[in-house]
């Protein structure tokens, strides 16, 4: 029998044989999941489009709308607390580790969809804090200490980003590369994962823009180039709007 949770909703009309003294909260009655788990009474709580099934000893399981297991572990007050495991929609393990108040906190490991280890270390408030990040081939790893580190990211066998990280996001100086050619596309400063501060943008290896960014867009003073020649010098607002001097043939 699943652990009952206090609720203002008594489902004695749905389950007439249930004792009137017991209370259950039912968001949606799902016969398929009930049959799959081989249980009679189901206590649901809908959380971000997922079902949580509570069990007797503080452990629980989460299922998606297709009744596929996506998490199993320990709970406290309806949130993930303690050890747990996350799975993708194909049933493969993608994370195992510790949680606190519903977020990753403490030791943990992450895996990609091929089952390869891509991170092991510690989390703080849901973000990578200390540990080793592995590339997709597991040949190299990059150290993070208290959220700070220098990281390289790969795609299609090419380096697509290298730079400084803080609290699990791009923070500080970094470089972006084209994922199909490996050619440099941007170099500059980041804040909370977005381009912020001074930067340079390239097209096919040629300088296209240099100037200031805010929240990922050109904002502030900047210069545009075409085939290596200056074509605009002025101020930008949200990428598209600009005011300044235009040049032709570099004059």
C-alpha cells in the first residue's frame, strides 16, 4: 500500500471500498500506470508534467506521460532528497548522485546518451561545482574548483567552445568555433552563458564585427567589416538598430 498524503480531496467516491479515514490526493487516474506497477491505490502528484508515485519508506519513482520511468530515489516532503538516479526516455542512466530540496547537491555522475561518463564530481544548488568534465571521447578532462574552471566543448569531432566557466555557465573569456568546420566564429567575454562585454565576431575566418555585447546581442559601440574593410562605426541597440557612420570601400 502506498503512503497516504494529507489532502482535502477524498477519493472515496472513486474507490468506495477505501476507508473514509484515509485521504488520498489524485491528480489523474491512470489505469495503464496502475496496471504496470501492479498496485490498487495510486497517490499521484503532478510536478512539471511528470507523475510521482510515493512509496512507503521515503523512496519514490517518477514517470513521464508515457508511463516510462525517468527517476527513482529518495524523497522528503515531496522533493528529491538523498540518493537518486535519472533516466532518459530509452531507459538509459543519465545521472546518479545526491539531491537536496529537489536539486542536485553533493556527489554525482552524468552520462551521455551513449552511456559514456561526461562528468563526475560535486554539485551545488543544481550546478556543477567541483569535479572533472570529460569530452565525448573521454580522452581529456577539465578541472572545476568551486564552480570555476576552463572548459572545452566538442561537437561533430570539432572544438566548438573553449573558455572560462563559473557556476555551470560560460563566464569570463572564451572562444566559439563552427561545429562543422572548426573555424573561429567569436572571441570575447561572457556572463551567465551569454555574450556580455567586448567581443569579436568572424565569418569564414574574416573579422565581421568588433564591439560591445549585452545579453547576447550587439549593444553599445561597435564596428562592422566586410572583406577586411571597415563599413560601419557607431553604436548598436539589440543587434539590428544602429546609429553611426557608414563607409564605402573603406572610406
